[in-house]
């Protein structure tokens, strides 16, 4: 197997004057227009911008993965000097994998669910090399070892659903790098990962890049990631290239107002002083809550997983309590137990002085009106066959309000979340991701809750949309005096919005206190490790935009 390399000083990838046309009924004529940049061996070029800016379209154009109705109108894409857009399909098939490879954002949809991870990599080696079976397996186990997957033989025989999110992403990286391509395209590969897993994945990509001299085109909306890994930055907006240049030039001395706006929207880790929340009776009090999942083993016996262990917390009116930790730390389990979406194994949840873990019938319905949840993925949270107006009023109508009252309230809420009232008759697919999340917030507020639980509600949003949603939540809380339980793996966001922080690890609370104290003088080593893993931790994004 030969590895193709670019001559010294020559670009591995050269995109020149690229324009990609959209179908006639789209919201604009071109997905991207007149885009030019280069990626060199051993260097990382980051494409950054909001959703809809055309970042992923560029990646799909380079890989020739565009849908049939979207096509390049002009320009060129050269890989190692060869025109990708003019390649015959047979040459393109060999180029994919051998010369260029791509890591997608969501490995669960990119990996074949009915094939073991080992066989998926083996399939690539069969197609692109003349290795024998034993040699192929040895190579796969070697790349699994290099990507720090635990117990490579077990991973080889495992299906994607049997692995964690971070492990699946490592399998995707192993698949992309097993043929040592000259160009690696990473399309938001760490967006949904917690900070420690994200740090490990970024470090791994850098190490493998250094070993193989790989050119990396990295697509992201996370400026912390850009600060950590980029050599060159290209800023995109609505299909146009706003500016590009070396990392420090773009991040510390941006020329364009749009770039400065994006940088200003990045949440900081600088200490934030907050007014003390008045001592009032708690909206929710949790005492000794535990949740254990049990499953039968194949050869007898049971396996217990302690998702939450002896968790106690309170949320008061007007207070924002953040729960942070890695994936699997128990954050969402605690939130779902509080909202009675699942039942705790033991412990007590008290609302208005009454335990609710055994509530049923009318008592449970009344409690659920008072505790509403905003989930991470707004598209999955909304019924695609219902107008957003019907989705918003559904809970209120079931709670006893008339349709007329509920609809009038829905119109008020649309104004509150800064959307047009006449949008109530539209369907979820007609809105952007940020707009759909605003609709989910409006739906949660329709029942006039006392407590709002936001479960990773902004983790997949662009930095500018994220800033708008956080500002909106703060404004709503100020106006309605509701409590907010904010679950996140993004410590920058938690620092910006939370009054108190609860740090969870392996189902247990390891530290809690005022946000200012937790972020400035963390008492637990695990909290310090989370803070150390935040991308771009030592970089100031706001000094250049002041």
C-alpha cells in the first residue's frame, strides 16, 4: 500500500473560485459562491461559520458526495494536483480512502449498524489493498490501538450500538486513517462530545496528522476548537467567504464585523459575579436520589449499572442550577427522574412540600405541568406532522385550557421567544435549528411551569444562535421568576448562565457550589480535569472585539 504525498510547498487540496448551485426553489441561488482556499500537508485549515454558511457543502463537493439536485456551477477542486470534479467514477472510488477520507459529525448514522466495527474497516482494506485476511486483521487491531480504543479485539467484534459515542467516533477516525490518506476532512466530529472526550479526539487527530503529514480540513462552529488546532481559518457566511488568514490574525485581529460578532458571542471562562438569589422555599428538592438499571447476563446473573447515586440538590425560584459532567455521568438521568419521565430506584423528589416520586393520575399531570423539559434535539422533540402552533397548545389544552385561550397564549409566547406570531401555522421543517429550539422553549412555557429543565438545549447550536438562546432563557427567567435546571457538558455555557454548579462523575455529585467558586477555585480533581480540557481555554476571544 503506497501513500501518496504532496511535494513540499504544494497544496494537498486547492479549491479555486468554487460555486455550487442550489435547486430553483431554495432560499438562495448558490450554496457557496466564489470560494477559494488551500490546505497544505501537515497543516489544519478550519472552516467556521453558522449553520447554512456552506461549510459542509464544500466538504461534500471535495468528496463528490453532493445530492443529485445540487451541483458545482463553476470553479475547481484539485487533490494532489488532480481535478476531483473531472475524475471518472473508478478513479474517484480509489481516491476516497486512499487519498482523501472524511469523519462525519454523527458516527451512529455514518457506521453500518448491522456490521461489526472490524468488518467495516476490513471492507475498506479488501477494496483498496491486496493484503491477506490475517494481515488485514492485524492492521485493523493496530489502528484501533493507535486510536486508543480499549481492548481492540473486543471492538473488532462489536457493533456500533455497543460502543459509547466517543468510542464510535474513534472507530470513524480509525476508518478514515487506516489507508493514510493525504487529506482528512472532519465535519463537526466533536460537536456532541463532552469536553474530555473532545480533547482526546482532537489530540489524537493532531498526533496522527503529525505522524503521517496529513492535511486536515476541519469544519466546526466552535471557536475553542479553532484556537486549539487551526493553522489557517476561513470564515463563512451564507455561502460567501467573509475572510481568511492565519489563526492568530483572524482570531485576534479580525477585519470583518461578522467575524467580530461571532467572536463576541463565544462564552467565556472568566469569573462572573452574580447577584445572590434570595433564600426562598425550593421549587424542587431532591434527597438521596438513585437510579439503577439492571439487565440479565447472557450466561445467568444480573448486571447493575448505577446511573445516579445518592444525589441531593435544590432549585429555588429565579435560580439557575447547572449540572455538568462527561457523557454517562448521570446528568440526564437525574433530570429525567426529577421530571418523572423515569422513576428513581430510591430517594425523594419534593415539589411544593409534597413527594412526587409516587404521584399518579391527576397529581402527576399537575406536577408535569409545573416541570417542563427542553431537550437537546428540537427536531426530534416536535411532531413533524403538526404545525408548531398545535405542538405549543397541546399540553395546555390537555391541562384544561380552551383552544382559544391556549392559542392566544401561544401567540404571546412566540413574541416572547422573538418569532413571528403568524409562524404558528408553519411546520417544524420550515424553521432553522435555532428557531426550532425557540419553539420548544415556547411549548415548555405554555403550561406556565415553575421549573424549566434544559437538557443540553444549546449544545448543537452555532455560537451566535447559542448566545441568543442563552440571552432568551435569562430574560424569560427574569420576567417569569421560574427556576432553571441547566444540564450541559459545555463549561463555557455553564459559566455564563448558572448561579450554582453541580459536578457529576459516574453517577455521583463530586462537587457543588456557587458558579464563581467552582470555576475559579475548583475543590475536586475531576472538576479541574474538566476545566483543563475546555478547548481554547488559554485563549481570549473577546480582547480583539472589545
